[in-house]
């Protein structure tokens, strides 16, 4: 499904970020081919739907899990504004977080996110509950619901 990433031209990164082909290879060994990826000092690793922007200070295992999450969002459109948009956006986000947490657990990484311990016992419901209860984010998680509310307004 993601095989085409290896055919993409060399990554051009914004100022302050840079490609790292050796790190790409190490991450790919954990999760398979990566889309174009840029590394640097970032508060939160993100995607712009085509490129991953990863915090170079994190371990390879941490970044592989984060990349798995971000890649779950690539190629998918944000829900259309209107009724049901926010619930669909939360479900979209829970799916990405769940993929990240599954890999974190499989790689034996310690709990990092505020909902991760709960997820290990309760599953995806713990992520969803935390997102609804913390619309402004916190503890390394962006203000996802605040942002999604704005995007979902008609």
C-alpha cells in the first residue's frame, strides 16, 4: 500500500529541518517504507499530508510509532464541516493514536502520553475520552479538539 514512497524524489525540507536517509532506513526497518521525512527540533511531530516532520531528538522506536500514527492520516480527507464532523474527526484521531500506541507497546516503550496507560487497559475508549475531556491538549498532545472544532464549523 505504501510501496510508492521509495520512488519519490529526494525530500526538500523547510528551513531548520533536514532529511536523514540513514534514519529513514532505521525507521523503515521497524514500520516499512516512509513518505518524505524531515527531521529537526520540533515540539510535536506532524504531517502536512505529504511529508512527515519528526522531532530528531526522539529515539528511533519513538519516531517509528509516531510516524505510524501520522501515516494513518495521510491520504485521508478531514471530515466535511457540519453535523457529525467533530465526532468523525475524533474517530479519525483515535485511529491514528491507536496505531501509534500499538507500536509503542509492541516495541516495549514506556508510557509517554497522558492516555497511554489507560489505553493499555481500556483500549481506544481511553483515547477518545481523554480527547473529549482535554480539548486544549496537554502533556505533549496538541489542542486537537480546539482545532477540530474550528475546522468543523459551518
